[in-house]
């Protein structure tokens, strides 16, 4: 047997299938749904994706799914529904508009006349808000030329009547397995299987034919018909009045959204919680927009924007949908304390009392006819902190190497909590920070650059409270009044400085020495008595002073001649000192003579008492030499 291969174009194959299905129909009273199925199986390129059952959006009226009276028509002309099962649906995937009507029986054509029974299924819709007229009709037409058409009702003849003709045809797409289908429904309203008739229209073609915008709000009216230019058979009307005004659906858009009036507000967080009227400078400002007609892509989060202005600054905030198909959008912008506003830098600069207003343009609202591009606004008042700084020191005076404890007190008087970012302390000249001594606000050592100490936060000082920062510094530098200066910077208050504060009187001893000889002139063999008069003329005691001297040339030290006394003493009245080290009988003065070298060790010498030749601030030391 020879094998014969037959090559057919898809259109020839479909015609052949249609012929065979027609022959099958003649042999049986049963209805078949074979043509689209066989076409899809034999020619996968002709199989198109239709919305999943869960994706179809039910038409609503009064907030509930659209219902129709049961038994007001027959079979495939009869639109049916039940609680929770709408009579009609729609869907938009961004490329095509899909429509669905629930029917009592299959509308598949029989007797070879075509794809469908000679009838029509469609939707009229209103765009101008007049409740008793409609402007457009989208029809799945099986009556004459099987096609999907869009028609315009230009002359409102029969008011409030769905059978008023749409006279002008704007678009037509011949019926094919790619643009319609019949599938079993999930209901048995009359105890027999119900069916869906689904069809679709290219979305771009719809927009071009009608001239409408993608977000055009509409009200829909659904039904079946015995003509191509109106709905005149089973009309979806649970009341039975069969009028447009009684049965128009709730307002929707062909984006697949319900027209809503946007609400804009400030929020406490990026999730959109709360509705604050006051915010602290340095906090992020969170914006929330609820707009149910802007989430037109249900399987992706949408992105919008809003404008924020106030205090001479203006910024744009990006708003991202909080989840899939939520219609809730949030975004945020940082704020900073500044008297100078720099627009479009991504930061809102503000002072205390600055009022920021967010404006969102609501492209359509829930009114019908729609109000377009309406500004929706909300305002928030920025709150700064009032901060003061003070500093004290543990002692009003010090000598070199003394340890002093400085304490900085930061007070936040409100109304906002103080956001402290850094504390900068400038030590007096000669003072040095003692590592590891910081306590209070932080225990970390500062960054040290010369005399400048910098602690970096951030820290929060709550309104109505104070915080301290303490540290130890070692005194030094010249005799003078040493002042300290501390500056605090923060994110929600102006820079605060104490100025010169915490004065410390730096004191130091000043020791003078006067040496005399008696006699002033002598011959060889004579003794000379040297007197060393030492005196502290400074404002601080001196400790462990060494007087170092030696016998002059051509002289020898007279053993046992060391003596020490107060400022009023003479050699005769002064206390003898031994030549060896270690004695301490006279007030804190020791003497030592080794060869020709003489040393007096003065343990302590008090500050100048202002009285000449008396007191513990001065004294005398003596020794003798023999001229050779």
C-alpha cells in the first residue's frame, strides 16, 4: 500500500475539520465543542492563552457580583448566574481585553451554519456618566458575518433602552478559534451544564477604535441579542426592568480596576501604618497613597510618584505598591535640619515648624462622570529639638600633671527628641586627654586631633531629659586661666556651643636664687661663707628641688660647714647639716658634700606668701670654702 502525505494550510485544515464536524452533527442530536479543540491539538500555533479562572474579574453591581433573573430566556440565549457566580466577567492582560458571559447552554453553531448559533452576546458601556444612555457596544456576533465588533452609539434614540442601536461600526475582527472559545462553566443552574462564551479584543485596537484612554472609567450593561447593533434579548437585570439606569454595573476601567478616589497621607513606616501629623526632623518621611485604579497589573507591583514641598524645598518621592494587586503605595524621603533648602537632592531640608505637603495627582476618581487629574494632598509639621550644653570641671585650679575631670551636660528641652551626632571638645593648650576615661553618653575614646576631641554618635536625648559625657584630662601649659569649649552637632537642631567655659587656673612655682659671699674679697688661707637665698615667687608649691653648687677654683670645701635655715637665718643661727646624705632634721632640707660638689635637697617649697624673708616659701643654705 502506498502512503500518501497530504499537506494543508491551516485555513484548509480548519475548513476540513469544520466539514467533518458538520457531518458528525447531522448524525447526532448532541452538541459538540470539537472545532476549537481539534484546531488547537492539530495546530498548536493556533492555541492561545486564555485567563485562568482565578484571573477573571467579576462584574459588580452595588458591590456584589452581577446577577440575572433565572428563566427569562432560553438555552444559549439565557444568561444565568447564582450567588458567588457572576453573570459576566472581564480581564486585561495588557495585550488583550477578554470578556465572558455565563450561559444556560452551549452557543456552539449547529447544522453547519458556523462557529456559533445565529445570535449575539455582548456588552454596552457608558463613558459620559449619563445614566440612561450608552456610548459603545462590544459584540460577539454569530448572526450574519461571524465577528467581534465594536460599535458607537452616536444618536441616542431610545432613552434608557439597551435596544437603542449603535449605528457606527468602529472595529471588526472575523471570528476564529484564536479570538473566542466555549468552555464548560462551574454551575448547573437548571440542573444541566452551563457554559461560558469567552471572546477577546486586541487592547491597542480597542483604544485606537474608540479613542478612549486605558484608564477610562465605564459602566457596563451585559446581555444577548437577536441583532448585531444592540442588546435586545436576555438582559442582565435582576430587577427585570431591562433598563440601562436600573442595571448599569459599578464603575470600572478596562485596566481591570475599579475607579476609586485616591487618598494620600503620611505614615509611620514603610508599611503604611499610622497617620501622623507631626514628625521629627532627621526622621524619614513616609508617604502612603491608596488608589485602587492604579494597580492595573495584578501580577506585578506598580510604581507611582508624588511631590513633597515646603520650607522652600521640593522633592519627588517614588511610591511602590506594597504587594501584588493591593492598590496601596508607599515611599519615603530622608529629612535633615537646615535653614538652606536644596531642591531635588533627595533630602528634605527643614527647620522646626516647617510644614511639608505631599501632592498626589489622582488620574481618575470614583465620581461618574470622572474627575481627572485631581490633586490629593496631606500635610505634616516638622519638629526640631531645643538643645543646650553646659560643662564643668572638677577643680578650679591645677598644676602641671594634675588630673581634671570634665563633665558635659546635654539637655533636650523638646519638643522633639534630640538626635546628637557628635560632641566636639577643644582642650586648653598643654592639656591632654587621658585614654579610657570617657563615661556617660559613651565609653568610647574620642578621635584626637591635637587639642580637639571628637566623639561620634548617634545618640538620642529624649525631650525633657539630660545626658552627660565625662572624661579626664591632664593639666599642663603656661600659668594662665585655661578655658574649655564644647560643641554639639545634631540631625534635628542647630549646632550648639558653650563658648569658653569650665575655667581652670593653671598655677606653677617660680623659684629664684640669690647667692652671696662673705667676705666678698679674701686672701689665700682665709675662709669664705657662701649663702644661697632661695625663694618661690610662684602661685604653686614646688617639690623636690635640688640646689647644686661646687667649690670655686683654687678653693677647697670646708668639711662640716653645710648649714640650712629659714629666710631670716644667718650662718650662725642656721642648722648644721652633715656632709653625708640622708639626714632630715631641719624642715625638709638635706645637704651633701662630695669632694668639691655641694647638694641641697629641698623637699617642699610652698607658694609665695607675699611676706618677705619669712615663711615656708623661702629659705637659706650655707657652706664654706678655704682659699688656697
